[in-house]
């Protein structure tokens, strides 16, 4: 298999610990799909959080302040990634933050981590906001794994479950991957290896993603539960 495969830990969110010199911020906890292995609960302030990750959702102002402080450090970040858990492409704060940072620090490499459901329709907004890269969470290539991983999706105002949800998610993710690459975004793919669920598809997902043009493919081991 061509390309770089890096073992990391975690499902749709970044591997433990921020990447070197990339500041990772979380601006939303809302997601438009439900993966069976994603455990989200309500905190006392009503926000959702995902087990093991915490509820640290920042406002755009707080995230800007954090970045400004980091930029003044001896080893300032070279990039900023807007991450989950939660779907950044759903939230207006993502685009506001990107535009703000692009204006303040045009040298920064700005990127977004996404489940891909809205990728096709938001590519233009991302590029216009100064985003240069996307990390796509891609955990299935076939309906077999898709139906076991995805429980539901909200798509164009409707909620879908079961095989309908899996079909829509697979379609949106794989088409989104192609279109983001065609549009000139640097696209990385992160695959969560879920024991006894998608293990047999990992090589296939990685090969397909590389063939389509993903710059980097990472495989993370996820030891969570399937409800
Ligand atoms: S895409 Fe991420 S935040 Fe959304 S349900 Fe799946 S694991 Fe959870």
C-alpha cells in the first residue's frame, strides 16, 4: 500500500495529544450523524460531550485569544485545526473563526476535521474562509461495515436510520473526499479500526482513499463499544 499509515488512538477526533505545532480547538459539540460507538451525554449546562474527551467547547473569542497567546510563544503553531467530537461544518462559528484567523495570521495552515456529510456543499465556504486542509473521518467502504457503525444521520432536514443512513453517509463521505481533493484542499483521512466491525475493510478504505488522492491516511485503534 502506498502512502503513510500512522497508528494513532481515537475515533473521529484527533489522536491523543495535539499534533506538533498544530493548535486544535473545538467549537461545537453538535453532530449530524450518530455513530454507534460515539457515546454522547448531556452535561449540566445542556451541552453534549463525548466520553473520554470532555466538554471543552470554546467560543470563537476564547479560541482566538488562545491562539493569539500561542502565537506570542517562542514556538508558535504553524497551523490550527478545528476538531470534533461534534461536526464543525455544521456550525457558523467554524467559518467565522477561519475567516478571522485567515485575516489575522494568513501564514497559518487552517484545517477542519469532519465526518464529511456536509463536505460537498461546504467546500466553497471553507476555501473562501481561508481553510486549506480537511481531515475526513472515514470508517467504512461498504454497506456491511456502514450499517454496523452508523445508526442515523440528519441529511437535508430529514433523519434517516439503518441502511438508509449508511447509504447516505457512505455516498456523502466518498463523494466529499473526491470533490475536496478536486477543489484543491489538502485532504487527510483518519480511519478508526473497530474490532470485529470494520477490521477487514481497513486496507480497502486506505487504498481507495489514497487512489482518490488523500495526502495522508492514518489508522487509529478504537476500543469503544458498539451499542
Ligand atoms: S461523527 Fe464523531 S461526533 Fe459525530 S457521532 Fe460520529 S464519532 Fe460522534
